[in-house]
């Protein structure tokens, strides 16, 4: 993913504790295939925190800071496929309720979206298209 032409350096973030990288989050460009063409959005993927540093708020801080950076750089929509009990605390809600469909089978509760700009998905419905770098990861 980092070698992709679409890689956004500023949206690849790490958490460092005592000089050691303990967490990482990446916001990757993806698209929604609509009746009128592609709409560019972001995917929150991947995110990881070393097991011994989990449950210390590191992942939450990466998500919060990362979403602020996405907004700062002018991005309006972020899609995530993840734990339904984790991501809603950051404002994510079911993506299918907003008219989006995943490119593979995924439970409704795990397929979520966040509008960083209110109304950004108004009138937009379609299928999420992932770049080839995601092949084999899902």
C-alpha cells in the first residue's frame, strides 16, 4: 500500500512509546462506484497496536488524530470495516443505511462510514471499490 501511487504520506501515522513504534494507522484512497462515476473517499485500513500496548488508548488516539488529519487535508468521507463495538464511538455508523455496499460479504454492523463533512454522502449511493493493494487482505 505504501508503494501505491495513491499513497498519502500524511495519513500514515504511528504511535511511539519509549522510542518504539507501538501502533500504526493508515487512511487509504478508495472509491464509491456510482451511477454517475467514481467518488473518491478514504478507507481506514489498516490499523494495529502491538498486543502488549492494547487497551491503553493508543488505537483510539490514532483514530481520533487520524480523522482530524483527514478532515484537515480536505477529505470528506471515511469507510471502515471493523469491530462494530469499537468504531461507532468515533462517529462511524452503518454504511448500508447510507446507500453504500461492500465489494465482498461483510456483516452490516461491521461495514461503517463517517461523514467528516455533514451531508457529504447526500445523493451518493454505490459500491465501494478497493484498489488492488487490498487484494488478499480481506
